[in-house]
C-alpha cells in the first residue's frame, strides 16, 4: 500500500512538473505574428496623411486631386490613407446635397460612386469642414 502511494505521488509530481514546464516554455516563447497581406486599393482621389488637421486647404491638398474630371457614367474611388476617419459627402458642409455619402471611412477604407449625369459635383468631409473637393462630369 505504501509503495502504491509513492508511485501515485511520483506520477502526480511528474504530471505537475510537465505541465509547469509547458506553461513556462509557452510564456517565454517568442511568437512572431504574421500579418495578412494588405489589399491595396487604387483610388482616383486620396485623403493623404495629416489632412485631418487644418492647413491642407491652403495648398488645396485635402483630397488629392481636389478637382477631378471624368466622363459620364464613370466612377470615382476615394481612398483614405490618413490615420483619421474621413467622409466623402456631396454638397457643402452647411448644405449637403444628399446625392452621395460614404459615411465615416476608416483608415485604409474606400468609397466608390458612379456619376450618371453630367455636371459639377462639390463634396466635403463631414468631420473636417476645411476638406473640399469637386468632381466634374463631362459628356462621353
């Protein structure tokens, strides 16, 4: 009976030792996180880094390019390359037109709109009123 207790105790000590060893190895392991490759979205208009701060309006670089000319039925894709949220909203800051609105674009987010009719379309960022741009749509 005494020998059975010793064997059982030894077995428990070995199991606990192995478990502790695994836990210590896991805690000290140097795991390397591999990011999934990022999908690169090609944009017609880009919101560059730091345009969430006033000043880009002085160089007309809040949206790059700030004015784009396209053909009727073409689309425009805006890409947010800034670290801040932005939007692409038709109209003016104090008077949105309701034609299109991207909602808040996350960093690296994009928004595409197809322009069916000819005309000049002003747009802005609802979060940063100094950010303005324009799409000019011409006949095919």
